[in-house]
């Protein structure tokens, strides 16, 4: 095996952050590529509970998906009781990933930045997982305003910026495009 073949078995850390559209889409693309090459993927989605088209494709492709089904409101619109339920599910899904990390060649934490910035996850536990993840597991973290302790640990750090977005013209999210 050549050195390039050996490198593909070293799990690195990728971050997709910024205020632009496409962070989750980039992570989904990585999951599709990895699964298409025979890899096993865990896709953990924080703070998202409404139906989204890419999830069905991921599940049919054999990707394990963990999210907060049933909590479809934006966090800012949740009641205190819903916020507590959201925090509980967030921690359960993160704990599942930690416990089962060695079963997956790729783990994606979609909206990790929001989960940390809203104090839904313990920063120390996240740092511990990043430092001690299985050596061959690729780790992808997404979200706007990613904390520097994650971007500093990343091997890839992509900042996706919005130059234009139809939301500023009053165009709301469109099924099949944004979700």
C-alpha cells in the first residue's frame, strides 16, 4: 500500500462554520462519499427536529441518524420545558456517539456550535471526545460561530460566508433546497 492509501485510514477533524448556506450540505456530502466507499457513518444532528429531505437518503444508505425528532421549533421559540427536553436529547445523542464511536469510521456532529454556544453540551466532555476519539474515525463538526477550541483542534477548517442570501429579501426556507 502506498503512503496515500495509509493516510485515508487516519481519522482527521473537519469543521464547517460561518454564516453562509452549505455547512450541513457539505457534511451530508462527506457522509455520502464515505458511505459510498463502504464506510460506516453516524450523523448526529443537534437542535434540528423538523423533517429534512437529506435524512431519508442518509438512512437508506445505511447511515445511523440521531436527532431530536418531535422538537421542531427553533430554540429561541421553545418553552423552558421544551428547552430542557432539547438539552436532554442533545446529551443522550452525544453520549450515544461517545459510547459507540469505535463502531463508526465517520461521525458528524451537525450544529455542534449551536449546542455548545447555548450550553446544551458540556464543553469539557466535547474537548475530551475530540482529544480521545478513535484514531481512525473522521470527525466532522458544523455550525455558525464555532468555538475556537474546536477550530484550533481541526485539521480542516472551512469558513462558509454569505455574500447574498434570499432570506434578506423575505424568501423563506424552501423544501428541497434548505431542508
